[in-house]
C-alpha cells in the first residue's frame, strides 16, 4: 500500500508535537505554548476525522487514529499537570536520564517518575483504545 506524502508529513508533525514536550516541559508550561499546541493538535485531529470519514486517502485507520495523539497527549498532560501541581505545589519535570533537572534546578522526585510513566501509558492506551472503538 502506498502512503501519500501528505499523510507522512502530518504523522511526522504528530511525532514532533509529542516528543518535544518530553525533552522540554517548559514549552508546554507557557500559556502561548499551550494555546499553540492545542490549535495545531486540533487541526491535526480534524484531518484525522476527515480521514476516518473517508474524505481523504484510503489507508489503514491506525494512521488516522494516530493523528489524534497530539491532542490526546496534551489533554492528558495538562490534566496530570493540574493534579500534580495541586498536590505538590511544583511543576512536573522530565527525567532526562538523570536525577537532576537543569531547567528547574531541582532533583527528580518519585512523583516526577510516576507523572512521566502515567503520561506515556495513558497516551498509548488512549491511542489503542480509540483504534479499538473505531473497529
């Protein structure tokens, strides 16, 4: 099956939108960053809806479902961030494969590991759950 270049580009943008916050959580703490990521993620999700409705190319549905992942990721991130911040009083940080976060100047706590683990698991479960619902 031949995958159109448009779909490959959109899927690449999805991967960038998901992987960037893992490297730099400060980007999605800023109000402008949150608004920008929400708008771009929503546009990509709308493209995914059109693809699932059959308006776009006929390809595997998992590729169109994957287009919902940035919106799903940022929704889960902001929800978990709200509860983490409410519970601990500080922002969650990424592990960076070390025990110290350079941007916040503090050590990584057990809650940060739990936050990152839940974010990853809930996003993956959401993507495959959506794929299962659409079958």
